[in-house]
C-alpha cells in the first residue's frame, strides 16, 4: 500500500497526472477510433502521432501515406524496396528463386513484379511493416529514414496478406507457396510461431477471443476455372488457431456448408471477409462470385447469400478474371449496419444494408481491389487498382465523397498512426 504523502506533494502529483493526460491525447491524435497497432502504452514521453492510411502500390514498390479522413490528401510516400538491387541479385543467382519470381510476375502479378502486398504500423508509429510478394519476405522500414530495420524471409517463395494482433505487437503473414502462416514480433521481426494452413493461405484476421483465422484460396492462377473443375483448385479451408499457442482449434470447410445451403455451384475459396462487431457473424466473398455470403459463427452454417449486379461489360470468360476474383474487397461500418463491397471485375463499389442485404448506388470504380474503413468510421475507402487512386464512399449515402491519386496499382489500404510531423522519409 502506498504511503501517505504531505500536502506539499499534492500539486506535483496533479501536475504529473495532467501532463500524462495531455501526452495521451496527443498520442491518440484525438481520433477516437480503435486501431490495431495504435499508440504504445506505458512508454514514457511517447511521441505525438497522427492517424493516417497506408496504401500499397504493388507494381510501384511504394506505399503512399494519406490522411485517414476528410479529403484523404497524400501526406508522403515510402519506397518499400530500398534493397531492390540486393534482392534481385540474390534471386538471379538462384535458379529456383528466379523461377518463382518470374512465376509471380506472369501469374498473380499480371506481367508485373509484386513489391508490396500488405502494410501495418508499429505501435509507436515509427516504422512500417510490409509484406513483399516477389521478394518472399516481410520488412520493417523506419519511417524517418526509409531504411530497413529488419527483414524476415518467409517459407517458400511468396509473401501475401498480413494481420496485426489487437495489441499491435505481433504481425501474421501468409507464406502462400508454403501453406504456412508466420507470426512475428512486429518490433524485432523475430518469429514467435507458425502454423500450417490449406493451400495458398490468403487473408488473416485476429479476433478478440484470442484466435487467429486464416483463409486459404487454393490455386488461383490456373485456367481450370469452369465450375465442374473447382475440385482442381486444391485444399481450401478456414484454419482457426489459438493466437498464443498457434494450435489449430477449428477447421471450417466451406464446401460442406455451401452444399448444405444449396449452393454447390459456388467456389469454397474464401477471399476477403468482415466480422460483425460482436464477431458472431462473418461475411465473406468467394472466388468467381459477384456477391457475398453470411456465415453464422455460432451455429456453423451459411445463413444468407446476396448476388450483386454484374456489369454487362464484364467478360463472362472466367479465365480473364484476375486471380479467380470477381469481387475482392469487403469491409463493415463500425456500427455493423452496413457492408462495403468492392466489385473488382465489375468496376464498381457499393454499400450494402446488412439487415436487408439491399445494395445502394453502384459507384463506378476501376478494378477496385480492397475496401477498408476511414479513421472516423464514416466512409468506406477502396483502392482503384485500375486508376491508381483511392476513393472514399460515405456509408450513410453510398456516394463518393473523395478521391486521391496514388502510385501504380494500389491494393491493400490499412489504417495506421505515424509521427504527427511526418511528411516522408528524409532525403525522399
């Protein structure tokens, strides 16, 4: 029990408490939003941070940092491949690595190298952690200098989607050719654990009950895309593990659930997903489907399906759809009332009422590839990979409210916090 202090110490305690409160407000940036990888706790004299969004320009090898609300203006840009020459030299000297490198270029890269898939900020906002598909690694980049803090080569030959733990200290990354998810210490790059998945692990999601979900999508670069050839795509499943021990606690085969729901015609390759705020329902996109499915986590069954409009200009030849995508990008408003859907191959995005599954206006967009939520929770932010821009759509009205130009082929967009005075790495 602390000892009693004299009245002369009371002003000092009040001053210290006031200083701590001011520092906390500055660190939070006054945003009021909950972010994975938010301000560090318990750190003395934490630097003031501002809320932002990371936009990964996959073919550029850059990441734009934009405002997380308002006009979403660009704040700065980071080169995420400062070690490009070194990595290429390493690849060219290894025939196996070179074969996979060229395979990524000709397959999922659509003729381009894939230099950035996913990005998150460290809890203190000092660094950006990036998965780089063509280089098969994850790196941490110092936002002040642009230099690499650490590098983690993943198993196999391609790095893919990531997720950050609720406390911001761990990052999970899919090693897509090794059917493995690595979990790393976000500050040091040290591997904490790993687990096996289905074929071609893709999306990762941490949930508040201490679990980590991974969705494997199988082979998406083959031309065996006819519905009757769906079985050739491999072992596609949701693997749920304990986020501390990484032991598998549940495997969900959507093939069985789709068949039971009467939709044996749909692929069981789960693409982007969105949980309700209470994490009792999961909304998901699957390969080749212009719509979404509702899955009840508690009862373990699909409960609803929603077909969204197809664009009459969309080529019906499924082999022309990028990596088996039809729609790829899904997010939910913070209150859980609305879903935002990126209609990738149909060139639109739309806000869907979750109660009725009725879509709103179709907002024209050029190959939208991702959907997330703005810092204030009012807008859905999509990446228009075909137009090199990101666009914000108001959840309430379903209308476009802002667009901002970014680099070549933006894909993942993530909320983050960066130093309040940051405008880009020094010398950039």
